C-alpha cells in the first residue's frame, strides 16, 4: 500500500475520529480523489472506483463507506498523471 503514502494513512486516522457531518464529507471526498490519483500515478491496473471505495472502507475500519451510486469522482487527466509518473 505504499502507493497511498503516510499522508493518506494520516487522513484515514483523522476520518475515523471525525463526527459525521459536512467537514468529514469534504475530507472523505478529497481523500478518495487523491487515492484514485495515487493509484493511477503508480500504474496500478486496478484503479477503479470500486477499489478506492473498498480501500477507503478497509483502512477506516468501515467508518467511511462510499456510495458509488451517488459519489462521482472528478475526471482525472491521464496526461498529467503520465508526466508525474515519468518524473519518478
């Protein structure tokens, strides 16, 4: 799970401790989008929305559950991701 990094795991811990509400919803959205970008940047073939939702639920001990029928990921520019990957 190195592709997520320490910062994301810090966010998982923070999300687990937050009370439900608008702040937690915003942080959940930001975290999920970053997780998807991280998966794409590291070249994982399993960079689906379901993978992000499953990992988010797993690493927050089930506290955060993304409803993929209502949660929509922002479009990610693959060219930008490829540029970042080549810099590694």
